[in-house]
């Protein structure tokens, strides 16, 4: 990709209780679940540690927009978290990507794979992160550029 940094990618589905993390390897278009991080005092450090371990060329954070595309409280919460993450992992690019329907889509996928609702709770955050990351890498494959909008100072615009 001419305009996109080398390396794999990470996807993050940031919730107030749990944070789903997904990854994909460099040169591939298939994302996979990595971990569910417990929200709290150590969340940023854990996600930064995962970034150091997986060495992605970019991190995509799902931005929860309303169905009409507006940014409300949930989006502000995620934008603040993404800014803090970008400062911690700089110069690694952190980008916001529309995550509308990612959790619903992840739930349908898990149900289709035979997981009951109770089992889904343990996996839904990672599955949503996979959905977010999958959208981003499909965009990259089509356009040869990073998806979403940049966060913080982690990259040149």
C-alpha cells in the first residue's frame, strides 16, 4: 500500500466495561480476535502492550455513531480514549472508524456459529473488534490508504 504504513493492524472496540481487541497480520485481509481487556486504570497500558507485542502499522478504534451518523456521548467517550491511546503509542497511527452495527453483526455471527447468548457475552467484544478491523482492512485493500480519521499526533495528515 503506497499511503499506508507497513505491518499488521489492530482493531479496538472500546466499551465502558470491556474492550475487545483484534489483529491481522501484515499482508493479509483476515482479522482475528486477540483479547478482551477489562476497562479500568490499566486499560491503556494493556492495549499499548498488545500493540508492542503485535507491532501493527496502525490501530483502528471503533467510533460509535448514531444510526444517522451523529456523534453523541458514547462517541465522545471513545474519542477521548483514542486520544489517550494515540499519545501512548505515538508515532503509531491511531484512526477512528465508523462502528455502527458492529456489535449487532458480531452477535449474529456468533449466533450463526452456535454460540448461546450467555457464551456470547464472553466473546462479543473481541468479535466486534474483529468486525471493526475487518471493515478497515477491506477499505485499505480497495483504496490503498488507511481507513477512518486520524487521532492525535501519531501520524502526518
